[in-house]
C-alpha cells in the first residue's frame, strides 16, 4: 500500500476516534454539570421531586410544558435564571455547557 494512502487512512481514523470520544465526553460533561448544578432541585431524573425541588416548586424538566419550550428559551432560563428560585448560571457555566444542558434536558424528556 502506498505510504501516503496509509497516512491518509491513519489520519482519518484518528480524527474519527477523536470526534467520537469528544461526543461521549460532552455527554458525560453535561450529566456531570446537571448532577452538580441542577439535580439538587430538579432531582436526578428531572422530575423536580427532590426535597429542595418540592420546597421551591421546581419544574419537572420532563413535562410537556418544559419540553415544548424552544432551545433558546431553555438556554435563556439557564443563563439568566427564573424568578427568585432559579439561579442564573451566566458566568458560572460556559455557553457550551449551557447548550449541552439543554440537550441533556431534551434527553430527560425522552425518558419520561
């Protein structure tokens, strides 16, 4: 096999591996961020049934009400907070982490 063809195949496989690993890492990162920042109120399953969530009236993230919101709406709530109970994460989480949380919330809705 021609050397440049082998190098090309090796580079392609390396890029494919890095892309796949990056997607898994992002999913793990979103789950980790959710666990540390959101689960105390919204519960690990997104139901809002945690002790703190019940006290604060946390939304069930799996509900139709939440799932019907646009990604931009969810991003805005995470970024800017909501009322006096939902804290703003602007400056505490990166834009990418917030985007990943929105995707994570979408996945919670599929598991209801």
